[in-house]
């Protein structure tokens, strides 16, 4: 009898807590709705201040900006308008569901979308800054006011409270799903932003002229990035040719043949390579590798060259490849090795014919991460490449896609700035193609191995 009464009291307390959660979530939803009606963002363009609410930002045509040489109307991007309306409608929908006590899970998801809408507005507002810089105005500032922040925090808290009314287990499950969706949403958001920022320049310059042009002269509005593309490909392939075999064999040594004492010396050294900043690699390359290349080939190079880039990148990708490959090799069941040795295979044959094929998917994952590091590296490459947009030659100066963006973004404006965003789009597509290709190879290899 006492247990029954205690259980009934526990259920009553749970109902009371859920009622409080529902009330607070509804109040936060209402506050989020009202925050869109309050001063939301302040734009400062060369002394001109425009403070607008979220609703105004969604419906006004744009901002009149006066520059030193020209003036113009800077329109509000469609992505900003859509993000504002999405946040407002989701906050209203979540509020109504909480008031009506219906579908708290749906209400929680709506509150979540309302909460992340300010982040979408923040990301899309960069297009306004880009449009203003085309008027040769560098004094651009965007201030996000407290209703902007309250929308973000209120939406997230209301989402958690709405889901909490369904119990702790459902809340935990929903939180896991939310974080998984955040990862996917980040990729989608980044993809949309890169495409929207890079396509205008490509459409104005011309796809063929941009991708296959051999001259990069921003002062003359000539933007051809074929030398940068080929240099990036050559540098990455060279780093793979040198770094991947060294990394895989080092991982085999650490996981299969090294004594514990020797492994304790080698493994920290490899891990230390991962912690060294890129600029230190660049200093090493500039003071050691570049003079060495110049000394070996005094009549053919000044030292800054594609060869220096390849050597630096091949060292920088080692920690990633070694770490992931070693983990994959250690994950191979010991029964595989024991069965191979029992059939009369030597240890070397076991490593190359059993262990490495069994860990193929993990090794390819390490190679993919290493390739991503090689393609995206900037600082170290700037210091050893020579940074001249020449067609790639092993001992000649080159400029890679990443270094082209980093060197010129600080002072670029107008079409030049848009062209740099277009380079970022090409680099993004390049990395996506590499990842898809390696994933396809990995899945194909797993299927063949299974058969």
C-alpha cells in the first residue's frame, strides 16, 4: 500500500514538474517571438548606423551606403530574410504547441530551429559585408544586440524543456539526435555559404576562363587559377607518395614489431609532430629545406619550390596517418594473426597479407585525413613555395590554392575578393571529390575482401 502511494505521489510530482517545464518553455517561446520585434542588429557603414529589428530585416529592401567614390543600395541577402522568417515561424509554432499541450517533441524541434536561426543570420550577413566592400568601403561593422542573443539562448533552453516533459530518456535521446543534426547542418550551411559566395565571380569571369586560365593578374581583372590547381594537385600527390608509405610502415612497426621500450620512444616523437604549429614547420622549411635544395641544385632553383612544399607536407601528414593506421592495426583480432602463423606464414607475410588488408578501411581513413591536411595547409606552404602563380615544376616557385587566398584576402575588394571566394569553392569541391573517391575505394575494397 505504501509503495502504491509513493508511486502515485512520484507521478504527481512528475506531472507538476512537467507543467512547470511546459510553462517556462512557452514563456521562452513567447520571448523569442517578441525578440524579433525588438532592435536586433546594428549595421555601421562608414559612419552610417542602421539599427533594425528582426522583422524589419526580413522585409526591408536594403541599406543605402555612401562610399568615397560611389554610393549604392546594398540589398539584404535572401538567406538572411529566410533565416529570420524561419526563426519567427518556428518560435510561434513551438509556443502554440506548448500552450495547447500537444506534440512536445515537435515543439522542442521547432524551438531548436528558432534558436539556431540567429547563427544562420550571422553566417549569411557576411554577404552584406562583401557587397559593401565592393563600394571600396572598408569601415564595415555588424553589431548583434541582446535580442539576437536572447533568441539563441531562449530557443535552445525552450527546446530542452519541451523535450524534458517526455522524460529524461527521451531528452537524452533527443539531445544525441540534435548534436548529430548539428554536424550535418554545419556541413550543409558551409556548403551553401561557399557556393553562394563563389558562384557570382565564376559566372562573371566564366567557368572555362577561371578554371583553365593560366594567368592571375587581379589588377587587370584576369583571374585564371589553372597553375594553382595543378600546383595543389602536384603538392598533394607528392606528399602522398612520400608520406603515406612512411606513415603506414611506421604504424606497422609500432603495432607489430617494435619492443615496448622502443615503442615508448617512437610513439611520443610521432605524437609530438602533431602538436608542432604550422608556422614552425614553415620556419624549418625556410631555414633548412629551402637552403638545402638551393645548395643541391644551385643553377636550377632559388630553393623556394614545389619540392620544398612536398617535403614539408609529407612530414606534416605523418602524425595523422601513423595514429589512425596504428589504431586500425591494433583493432584487427589477434586470431587473424594466430591463424596465419599457424598455417606456416612468416610474420612479414602475416603483416602484409592478413593484418594490413584487414585494417584497410581504417588505413584509408587515415590517408583521407592526411590528404585533407595536405590540401588545406597554408602557413607552412606560404613560407617555402615562392608564391608565384607559375605552372608547376618540381624546382620552380608555385602558388597553391590555399596560399592564393591567404595572401590576397586582406586587401582584395570587388571582383578580386569574389574571385578569392571562388578559389575557396574550387578547393572545397576538390576536397569533396577526394573524400568521395577514397570512400568509394574503401567500400569497394571491403566488399571485395568480404567476397
